[in-house]
């Protein structure tokens, strides 16, 4: 089997705003083969930038578009193709958007191999540690504590056993920060796990103070209280925090994840399969975390393609039972794939169909496609 074509499809809602909701637009990747099998992947990046990285023509040996790196190759040789893409993009890659773009192709390759062998991707990756995960409802804080409390009550009523609030008003003031987390806990009640995603809003000293102030609300973890470049600050915070510190969703590089754990001391490594270069690299990071006796969880704020790929990823890990399950409402997230990934009794199931186990709704693709 040979790869014949890579298609990078930019999808975008008619209105996009500054809210930190990554599913307002996305880049879906289709890898076509001469056997008629088509693999699907997704990229969490600036979609137009990632599309250009995939489609760019050859400039020279180590400056080439990713599609050109895999054209004519055997889709089963995934590690070799990751290497070809990484080496072919050295001039502009190694970090950031080039690695994010690589994710879409790499995930699509796994989808092809799964479909060809009639196996779910998690089995091909050697996984199957768990078949269901505790889906934690992931949502942005309300604009006011009262709204946060109302959202929390609603999510608890839907049967979630864990809820994470993030971004929005965090960082406005000490009084407001505490009021929102207090309202979140009041809304969901005491029997449900609570996580807080601070959204990079504090300096190190403030983050240490907030971690101590939030201890009374029994958080499962405090996420991204600091700027991703502040690895030394993460180290000081982790040493003094009474709760787990989680981070990593902006990180694309394997060694940077190691540094976040070894210097930053984080307890929970958050890996986005559509940012770190795909499933193989995600698994490497997950095992780096396992060897350090840390948790590794998915970051997932895109569409059903990302959800499916993330489920296959966490099914390969011995060190998690959580799954980030975004409950923000959006047309691409809710309708792009025919699969809806229902949460039953607070749990989400890993797909058992061949490949990723997702099918795109082509009418939705046509509706939101740009360019
Ligand atoms: Mg986050």
C-alpha cells in the first residue's frame, strides 16, 4: 500500500471569538492510499499555519512540506515516516506548529493501519489497560461565581463524577479567584472530583498562595497556574503545593515534557495527541511520566477525531484513569463525527471499531470548510 495524497481541510465556524475554546475552528487531515483506504487525523494549532506546513513545496532537503515527506510511502512504516517528517522540517520545525501539523498525518496513518488490519488503534499501540475512563467534564468558568455554581450543579446533575473549570475570570483578584472555586465546589457538591485550570494567570508567588488557599476545596489538581516558560517556577510551586500540579498542554517537545517533570516537578503531564506529533510520541511521553510515577492525562478541546485518538492514547497507558471531556457546546465538536462518545455513569468508552473508530459527517465538513 502507498500513500497517494494528504488533504488538509480547514474547518471554521462563521463566528470565532477570543474565548479559549479550541473547537471554533480546526484542521482535519485525510491521508489517501492507493488501496482506497483513507485515514483521518486532526491538528490543534493555528489551522492555516499548520495547513501551509503540510502543503508547502520542497525548498531543499531539510525544508519541505510534510505531505511531500510521506507521499508514495508505505503507511505502515509510521516510525520511519515520523522521522522523515521531523528531519524534513528541521529548518522551520522541531517545535510548535510543525510538530502540531505532524500530529494530523501521524494519527491518520494509525487510522489506515487499523482499518487495514481490522483492529482498533489502541491494540496496535500495545494498549488495552482500561476500556473505560472517568470522563471529567471540562468547561470554562462562568463570568460570575453564581454562574459557575449553576454550571457545576448542572454538570453534577448530568452524572459526571469529576468536573474541571478553567480560564475566564481566574486571575482578576484574590477575592474573585477564591469565590469562583468556592462556587464551583458548592455547585458540584462534595462527592464529585474538582479540578481547576488557572489558565496561565499568576506569577509563582501568587500561584503558591492560591494553591494553599484552594486546599480547603479539595482539588484533584491545579492546572497551568503559571506561564509554560516558567519551568523553574513550576519547580518551586510543586514543592510547596498541597495538591497535584498539572501542566503540559502547550508543550510539543518530548524533552520539554521531561524537563517539566524533572525541573518543574509537575504531578500530572497533560498531552494533546493533536499537538505533540501524534500517538507514538504521546505514548513516549506517557511512559516518561509512568517511569517517574506521575499521572499522564489527555488534553482534548477539539472535535470527535481528537476525542477518539485521545481515547486510544490513554488506553495505552498504565498511569491514568481520567479523560478530559470538553462539554463546551460547539457545532464542530458536537457534529463533525457521527460518533458522539456518550458518558454513561461518568465513564467514557474506548472505541472498539477498526482504526480510530470515527466517521466524518461529510455534510458538516462541506458546511464549515474554508479555502
Ligand atoms: Mg488546560
